[in-house]
């Protein structure tokens, strides 16, 4: 029995630990990134305590929001870059035996090397046994943590055990401020000395501190350490001598100790880190000193660390029982996301760096990766998402100024953001091969603003936090919509709105072949996202109180005519689609050359960076249909498919799952996946269109990308936060089919064969929802505010349930349904209402009230749009206004519906101010006629009565 218990424990431990059992210098930089410890306030790479920066090791500590800008003169040009600063190194601990050199195990003969990151506790352990040249054998044991509850705290327990010798040993531990940003090879020619005016001193008993100031941003960084030595019994050791060594930018404590063979000596180093940016700290210097002076021993700190991490795992853990590798990597990704942004981030003015707090790649800048990571936080700690959105809100003014300077209205957020919210992307870059300067077009990825809008809306759906939306969210949405509306220019020739000079997510394509300016006409992803943003903004403006709406519109100088113009854009935006129903990535895409992919795969093997290969051959990637990552397909990754259908129908284009499948098959053959995010998108879409086995293949590629550094040298410079967030979202939104909406939770599982048993929980509008999937059954338990009438609408595999809080449910689920033929639609049990009204504000108010009653609502403004919806979806009741947009009136639509075989039996309610037509509609078969002069509640009551008594079933 005891043996079985041990085996079970070993199997459980596998998925909670990242373990390395040998020292491999060539892999050390990757391991340092993957073994980073952090808490959302700061992160420290998993470098050994004895090392300094070298070709093997790179210790780095990064405090969120601590940036500094420096200029470097290259080839006659002054280039300025703002970097996430590598802060003073708090790790240094080493020793020397007798009069030998300071020990670095990597330079000695290693007998044993075991390194273990415990994801459950956030503690990094290392055991190393090595021998020096004079055959003296020593074992080092180290435990290290960055505290999740006390965000300013770090600690190390460091044990030294002489295996075959005894005598005098000098142990050294301290703080090193002689630090540069040197972690990315391609940046090393640039000025990287961000720290200046470093001062050091000691205080109290065995306490030292270091104070450093950044050169340009003038941020002061405070670090302190309390260092003590203990015997195996835990009693403090009185050393033979004790010294404080001050260097120009560093400070150390040195202890001379007499060691006995096989007797362990333990050093504890308790660290505190503060900055002058800390808004909740009055005197950071005094706070730093008090923090270490009155700190507990390592054992007590480790106990509180375990509790803090356990409380997070209770919320975030995805329990996947039958796939060991998947379980382990999902937990690893969860761990690193929480190290990057956590409850400690909530009161900080910071965004989410694309490469975490794990390295210096992308200079620690914030891009669009939050669209992949915010679902992760929204599902468990929406206050973290809210904090990340407030980072954007505080930079709304610079975004508006940037738009104005570029000739637009509204808010144009930067592609690369850091401290101020100004654009940090380079304008020009130097080609190291040719020595020539060329333009950098990446900043014209204007979709970043609409990506931010997407995050705001999804946060609203998840939380229903009207106060946040009124105070911050709606203003950002309106300003971004204002920007999108001025990007769109109307062309009388084709009667469509177009955009010019924009890049999509695919960074291989910067401009049309031979063009002097960067960007493209009608990037599909950007155009559709503009339409989506405008629709959502109009929707939320109809929800908030009228005086708040007027306040925001007046603040942004948006008139009622502007709102009507926005609505027009949502019906007339251009998307280029060819006769084969393929969406063009941009206008002119189909005229580009095809690439011989088989030739290049055979010649170069790895073709992820196809752009560099083509340039090396004297060609331009702009000439070919060769994408770095998903671009047009991003539309279907972000926006629920039924919403995409509605948008395309609104624009006058055809869209269904077959068309999506065509586009997936077309673009996947022309994509090199030079970005790991591309695999996330293709994984989700292959699951959506039910490419059996293909989704699992892509998912495994996503999981391997960082843990195995499949991009070849990128992960050592910092983890890919977007991929990590995307992998967790893939399990939740893709495989488990969880999607929160304003009026319900949708759970529509589509599990691969390899995943048959999953447990998870998530947050939804004040409730905690616990779900277990196994076989064809789903168990649901909802925890939250409980009352007599409290229930949560949950749609499982197309069937709507109102689940009571505090009760356990077992419900059947089936694989995600395909489009249902008209003859089979009657099996669906939930109630859908279609509103057809040319007055969008009136329709929006009605939609909100009907959704509050639990109905699923579709809206159309034209008769032709309504007919297309009826042909593709099951509708239980239709509400028609006489005044519609387009050529068809409500009366004409009514007659068209009544003569159609497939939906003549749908109950219709006429909602109009033309009361003289009431009897006419009644004679023709209208179920009811409600005057627009009456309150909306009369119409809602009529709908409820009809659907209860004789609604279409």
C-alpha cells in the first residue's frame, strides 16, 4: 500500500514541477527564463546566485513600469529606445574555500545538478554537488522565492555542505547595482546603462541597502537585504569575522566561518524591493528598511508564500486528468501569467509586457498581446483586467493627441507602449547586412486601438460592471470608434468605405510591391474590427443612462450625426472577397506571386522567418502570398462566429462555416507561423470548423513553443505571454466551449479525443461557476450571491437552462453542432427574438429589456438582412417596425415572411407609431400590434405572453 501511495504522489508531482537533472550550458538561458520567479510587481530570472552576466548566465530583475529612455548614435543617426530596466541584482551569494577563488559551480566539475521549480508553491530549488580543482567536494542546496502576498518581498535559503574537507570558508552575499541591459544580443550595440547615482550602505543588524536612480525617467529603486547565518539546529551562528564590503555600485556582507566535514551551514537572505513609483508607500526608503529589519525567518515566509499561491490555484487551475504533458504545460503557462500580472498588479499603473517580467525582448513593451491574455484574467480575477485597461485609460490623452497629429479624430493608441503611452516603435531601422537605413512600418498596425476596444467589451460581458464602463470604458470605446470612423473614407465610385495605409497582424507584408508608402488599402481584419467596435460602442451608448451618454459625447465632441455616420459605416465598410469566397488580407493581395513552399522547406528546413530568407535572396516578402501569422483569420478567432455572420450580412456579404473553412484552408497553406501566436489562432479555428485531429496537433505545437523554445532562441529573452494566455483560453473557449455574453453563459464543448475529463471554474458577473466535463455529461455548480429568485442563464450545447445558485446540476452535452437545416430546427428549445427596426436606438433599448428577460435577441435594420437571418437561424418571434433602412418597408417584409414556406408560422408583433394600420396587420395575421407611443414594457409583456402560449417551438 505504501508503494502505491508513493507512485500516486510521484504522478501528481509531475504536473506541478519543472525539473532539470543535469547542467547544460547551452540551455541555461532558456531555463533561467522558464524558472523566473515573480509576483506581478517584479520578476527575477532563474539564474544561479553565484553567477554574473556571461555567455551562459544572465541574472535579471524587472520591476513592472520601471522604464528608462536612452539615445544611441548609430551610423550618424540618434536612435532613442525606452527599455524595461534591468534593476539591481539581489541574488548574489557565493563563497570561497580557504584562499581559493569565489565559487561558481558552472566553472567547476559537476557531479550532481538538480533544479526544480514548484509551480504550486512558487519556490525554486537547486541542489548541486561539485568539486574544485584541488578535489574539494561541496554540496549546495538553495531555495528561493519571490513572495506572492507581500509583493516587495523575496528570500533565499542557501545551504553549504563540505563533503570531504573542513576548514575556513568565507561566505559572501549582497546587492549588485553595477548592472546593464545586456540580455538581448541584437540590442548590445545600443546604450544600455540605465542606472546611475548608485549609493550603498548598511543599517541595523546584518542589514544592507542599495539605492539606484534611472538616468532619464528619474525612478529611484530601493533594495535591502538582511543576511544571517544559522547552524543545522536553526540557531544563529557567530562567525569568526564579519565584514561589510562596499564597492562603487555594490555592497556585500562577508562571513568567515570554520566548517566541519559533512556539517551543513545555512545562510538566509531576506530581501525587500521598493521604488519611488509606489503610489501606496509614503516613504519607500523607510518601508524598505522596516521590511527587512522586522522580517520573519525563511521558513515562515515560505509558509505564507504557499498559502498565497494556493489561493490563486483554487481560482485558476485547470484540472486535466488524462494528458500529463498538457496538464503540466497549462499549469506552467498559468504560473508565468500570474507572475507577470497578479492581484499585486491591481493598484499599479502598468500594462502587460509581451514577454512578461522574464527578459528584455521587445524592450519590455506592451503590444496587442492582451487580447490573448485578458480572457485568462477576466475568467478568474477581472480586477486585474480592469487594472490593465486603466493603464490604457490613463494614456487616452496621448492617444488622442497622436490621432490629431496624424490627421484623425479620436484615440490612436501606439503599437508599442511603455511608460508614457507615446509610440515607442522605431521609425527607421538599420539593416546590419547592408549597413543601410530603411523605414520601419510596424507602427501603422492601427488595429491595436480596436484590439483594446475588444478587451473593454469582453470585460463588460464578463463582469457587467456598469460603473467601470461609465467611468472609463465607454469613453475609451467612443474615442476609439471616433478614430475608426475617421480612418474610413467613403468612395462614391463603389459606395463603400475604405481604409488606407494600414498594416494587419502579418508583419511580413509592409506595403504593396513598388509602393513608396507603407501600409495597404482595406486590411480585412482592421476593417471588420472597426465595424465591430462601432456596433459595440453604439450598443453600450444605448445602455448607459442618457445624461452619462451626453457627458461622454460632449467630452469627446461627438455629435448625434456622428453616431448616424458610424451606423452607416457598419453597413458600407469594404471587405475584398473574391469569387471563390476568399477574404483578401488586403486589397491587391490576390495579385501577389505564389511562393514555392515545398522548395523552400526542402532547402531551408525551418522557414518560420520566410521574410529573412527572401531578403537574403534579394527578394521582398511584399511580393508574395507569404504570411508570418494569421491575419484575415484573426476575425474569426476574436469574434464569435454568429457575430461575424451578422456583420458580414450587415455589410451585404455572404458568410457561413463553409466559407470560414475555405479561408482556413487557403491561408494555412500560405503561412509560415513565424509568430507563435499564429499557432494559437489556427488551433482555435481548426477546432471551430471541426478539423478532427488538426486542432490537437496545433495545440501541442502551442504548448511546446516556450518550454522547448521552438522558435529557436526567443524564449531565453522572455516568455511569450500571448501564447501562454492563448493556450489556456484554447482549453476554456475552444475545447470546453465557454463563452460569456451579456445575457448568458454559453458552454458548447468540443473536446479532442485526448481530452475527456476536465475540471475548471470561472467568474461571471459576480458568480463563481464550477464545471466538470466527463464523457457526455457536464456537472455545474454556481456559487455567489444567493436569493430566492436568483438564477443564472446557462446555454449548454444549444439548450438554455436557468440554473439556481447553490444547487448542483448534471446536464448532457454533445459535440458542437453544425449548421442546422431548416427542417430540423424545431428541436431547439430556447427562445430567439428577431427585432427588425430602422431606428437603432429604439431597437437597442428593446433588445436590452428582452435580454434581461432571458431571450436571445438578433437585430436587423433592413428587410433583406432580416430575411437572410431567418434563412440561416431558428427564430421564435419577430418584432417588425414599419420604418426600415433600405428599400423594403416593414409592411413589405411582413408579406414576404407570410408567404415563405419555412417561416410563415413565426408569430409577428408589429411595433409602430402608425396606429391606423393596426387592423390591417391583424387581418393579415399579425399576432399583436403595439404602439411606439406606449412604454417598451407593453411590448415586452406582449412578447412574453405570445411565447408562453403559442410561440413557435
